[in-house]
């Protein structure tokens, strides 16, 4: 009986130790009173599509977590076969690839996004996503951060929905996607910075909608590099501030803006069988202090636009310098303090428009320094071009209007071209 009693006591001690250990483990995870919740770390160690240790399993655990979570992808490659659950935990989720890089291959997916960001305060870093039939990342929540990642050969690399805001995309590489980044609206406090866009078929960055909204805030697009894209940036009725970017060898245009709210400032545009900046049906656009070199077509084309300012740009070795086509006669555009050196054809073309041209320089053009032409639509009324010119420097180059040529001396005050 004594032995049996001692056995019962021993069992009780073991149970008590187990309970204390469990309480200790709970205490490590539980936050102290008034302290922030401790982050739960999940490890992805299974490269399969489903099962323990997979990314899918981690996302299900994250969905039910009561606090912030972090997912570490520790396999070199994941081959997805079916759609993943969305990231819905609003307490904060970080999805990070290992230092050597982690690839999520989506070529077997029938459609839908690879990562559906439905919860706020989500970040993704150090991950490569490739071969997506639809979007690699769909952002439907506020405060999303993508960094140090690569998205390759997808229909859309990052799709930012109109209810998203505070989106930050930085230090990523978007390679051979149809669209690198697409914004459906301006969002609040969103930025695209220090990324590389390479060989994106239609556009590196697309920010377009049908009509502008009065409460829109500007998307900052700065310090990025765009190389060999169809069009590097397309912006329509979404305010954008495009600053200090490098554009190389775009196929159609480096920047194409439509509608209101575009500022293109301090960028460097180099090469390509394309135009540099196209402002089409734009209102109040500002294109200033950009350097453009080696373009086959125009450095800046302003078409069907009103009150657009083209100021302080430096254009050299391009096919043409500036063009103003069929602008608003009641709200004319202005070109001031631009320098155009050795255009292969004309320095400034004016077609069916009457812009203000002030203090511009056109040096060593191969054709006209300024060429002005009326626009005669078939079976329509002629639109007369009559630019106002003030203190431009065209050297001894020819200034022409259709049917007439005029010699203009440097640094003189010009009247409107007759």
C-alpha cells in the first residue's frame, strides 16, 4: 500500500510539472498587461500545395490569429496548384522569403490572384512570384507594403483596388509582366519608389480611371528605373507626381498622361523608338526640368490639351523637340525656358494650336527651329495656328508656317507667326 501511495504521489507530481510547463509556454506567448501582443512566427517548410508546413496551412492559421503574425518561407520553391486563402488578419502580417530568395510559381493556377491582401497592415518582402495567369498580388486593404521582391511573367504584378490606401511599393523588380503595377484609384498616401520595371509589355505602371474625383490624393512615383517597357507610365484622371525616374528605350512612350492632375518633373529619358512625354486631353499638366536624349520621335507632345506648362526641359539628339496640336484656344498651353539641341528634324511643331512660346532655345536644328501649320480637317473648318512668341532664341535657323519661311535672329522679341 505504501508503494502504491508513493506511485500516486509521483503521478501527481508529473502532472503538476506538465501543467506548470504548459502555463510557462502560454505565458511566453501571452502579452504582459499593457504590452503589445507578441508576434506568432510560422515556418513554411513544405514546398507542396497543401498539408502541414505549407504556405496554405500558414495562411489558414494566420486568418484565425488574434494578434500579429509572421510567415517565414524556408523552401526554395512553391508550386501552387489551387488558389490560396486571402490574408485577412488585420492585426499585422509579414510574409518573408529566406535570404537566398523564395519562388512561388503560379503557372498551374487557372486564375485569380496568388496573394489576396484583404487585411490591413500586411507586408511582403524577399519573395519571387512568377507565371501568374492573373494578378500576382491583389491589394484590397490599407497599409500594404511590398519590398525587395520580384514579380515575373504575370498578367498584372500588383493590382491595387480602389478601396486600398497607404500602399508602399519599394525596391522591387517587375519583369516581363503585361502590367507591372495597376492602380484603380489614387488611394491615400501611396508611393512607388526605387523599383525596377523591365520589359513590361503594355505598361510598367498604369493608373487610369474614367473620371477624376475631387478628393483624390497624389500617387508619388519616384526614383524608379523603367527599361524596355511598352509604355513606362500611363496615368489618366488619377493625380500622379512623377519625379527623378530613369526611362530607357520605351517602345511607345515613356509617360502618357490623360486628364487632370499630372506633374512630370526631374526625370531622365533616354533612347527608344518612342515619344518622351505625351499629354493628351490633359488639363493643367506640368512637364518641367526633364532631360531627354536620343528619342526617335518628340521629346514632348501636347495634344488636345489645356493650360499645360512645359518648362525648363532639356531635349537633345531627338527626332523632334516639342509639339503642340489642337489645343484649347480658351486655355492655351505654355512652353517656357526649354532648350532643344540638334533635333534631327524640327525643334518645335505647332499644328492647329496657339500656345505661348517664351524664352525657348532651339540650337542647330536639321530642319525648322519652329514650324507652324494650320489644321484642315476633311470637310471641316480650318483651325488656324497663331502661337504667341516672346524672346525665343532660334539662332539663324528657319521658322516656317505652311507656305512661308521667315528668318529669325537670336534673342529678339517675336510677334505671332503670320
